[in-house]
């Protein structure tokens, strides 16, 4: 990207709708309710032949600095400071309001180029507001309809004029934040896999690969506070109110030279309690972030851990095949730490058998104590999640495990395993050939996975096994009936 654009304006003027239009996908939550966006959210944008980074922001409101609205305004002001140019949106159908005029004064003080954008002009409904916008003193307003995509050519021309052609077309890079486009792995289809008998290579872990980490948990578990401690700045909106975060926000970070992309997500409550449309959108956004992440840090409140929703979240992540790490946050509030720690370890082993051996860390997101240990656990888990085991080692193991504990007989005929190989990593996924796979009891499959986990040191990540039927080499031969 060549330059950065912040979208600012009072609540419900269409900032997130314009953001989604510019990035070409529905990244930001959009609803008729004002004040949906709270944090600042960057995205890779494009209009015609120019590319840039766009930042969606919270609606500007006049409020006390310590209030939620005041803290949201601080986030918006920081986005304006980071940007090369600000798109100041007004609702042309509502006309210029006193709040618009108040924030116009704030934008002038920022000293950055401002493009006044009159939104919602479709169908000539906003003509009066458009002409009234000239009185704001930012020159000719750009009339658009973010919802219908009208006026994008005029907006493109205004951006080129504001930043200059060299910067707009990439001849000179503006000194602003950069956001890379996401690249995600395609889902594995076991039917497309072909085993390789000669695969003896177990590749080393790539510790230079950028890492995508998603932070999830119940509302008010301290996720955003923890991320702010990691970054060393108040990047995420925080406070005592539950459910502050709504969008899944991604930020770039570096830990010990390793590039990290952190995803903060909305708190996830039990489905029965999620009634409002906006909260449903927030939860859906969090689920998408989990699907695209590699490591998922599940934040538990150490003062009230292992609530039913905590267990649901862990199970969801295991079914998605992501690599989990459990962070027991607010450890500074725990009094009898030794007793509580023993109880946490016992409950982790008992209540989370699907990710046996999962890495757990106690920490304080408020003070930052324990964050280095958390990242060490993340890297250790990622190594296991990416681990590959050679086919020869797997088949030696299969022979030994069958000799020690043979598969059961079904209808008087014993099931025999012929071959096993690792189809993929992330998560470790195995394909085994056996006779009559449909008859193999689930208990024996669990036995194989648990022994795989122990033998090849695969703790704390989901393991998958696909069973295939062994082809009968004589099945297609015709019987010889001649005498």
C-alpha cells in the first residue's frame, strides 16, 4: 500500500459501509444502530487504479474522556494521526449538524489533509445537505452513496489530488502503517491425498514464518487488555464494561524477531443468551477469525474459570483444527495461587480430553506478567501443530500397536490395519487403510489417536484420522468356471 486513509465522522453516517466498499468485502460490522464500530480497523483498499490502507473508526461523539464514548474518540483521533488523509463523512440527508461542525474544528487542528464526503446522496435525497456542506470550509464536498457504490470515481480523484500522484500511484511510499492481504490455507480433502511410501523426511520447524494468533474468550475476560500489554500501547479499546469489542480487529506485532498478526475478537457468550442482531454479527466475526488463525489463545478468567461457555469455546477450536493455548488471565487477583493452580491443572486434564496436554499459562494482562511465557507456549504449540512424522516410523508403530492391542473382531472377522501415513499437518492428520473401517469401534480409534499422541509427542493439539477401506486385489477378477 502507498498511503493511509482514515474514515471519520459522527455515528451512523455510513463509515463502515464505505470501509466495506473500499476493501471489497464485508469486514466491518454494519447495522442501523449507531455506534457499532468501537475500535479502529485497518484494511487493504482499492479504487480503480489506486491502492491504499483504509482505517474504519468509531463515530465521533462529545463525551467525557473517561467514558466509553470518550475512549472510542481517542481511538479515532489516533487513527487520524496515523493517516495521510482523512475522509470526513457527513450524512447528506440529515444535513450539517452541530456535531459535524464541532468535529470539523478538531480535524483542522490535526493538520492533516481532509476530504469532505457527503454520503447517502442516492435519489437526490441528499441534495440540500450536499450544498450545505460547502459551509464547512473544506472545499468542494464529494457526493457518494457508499451503499450503492455511487461517486467512487470522484472519491478516487479527490484522493489523488490530496496525496499527490507520486504517492497515489506508488512512485513514492508515504510513511504510514502497512496492512498485508491475508493468505489462508485451503481446507484438506482426504480423498485427494495420495500416500508416498518413500516419504522419510520430517521437515524442521520454520521459525521465520509469520504467525496468525487469534485471542478469544468470554466477555470481560481481559482479551483486549492483554493485547495492549503485548503491543505496549492502548491499541484496543478497553474498560470495565463487558462486551466492548465488537469487530475482530487485526494488528501487526513482532516478538523476538518473529512477525505476528494478532486478532482481537468479541466476547463469546452462550448461544441462548445471544439475542441482539449486533451481538450475533460480532460472534460470527469472531468465528471467522478463528477459522483463519493458526494459534488460538483462549483467555479464561482465573477467578471464575471453566464456565460452561469456556468449554464450548475450547471444543469449537478443537473441531476447527486450530492449535489452542489456554491463558488463565487475572492471575494477580488470585490469592491462594498454589491451591488454585493445582485445581486448574486437574480440571484441564479432566474437562478437556480432546486436547490432552494443552499448554496452559497463568498471567496478568493488566500488568503484563507472564506474557513472555504465553508466547513461549504459543511457539511450542505451533511446532507440534506443524509437526510431520515419516511414513516408515508410523508403520513401525502401527505394527507394534496391533501386536500389543489387536483391533476387535466384527461379525467374527477381525479388522486388520494395512498401512498408515500422515496426510498433512496443521493439524496433524493421518490416513489409515484397514479392512471394514465402518465396523471399527470409536473406542479403538480413540486408542490409536491417544497412542499416536504419546508416541510421537503431539500434545495439546487436535489430531485427525481418516479410515479407508483396503482394496481387494482380486475383487475385479472374473471367476474361472471352465472345467
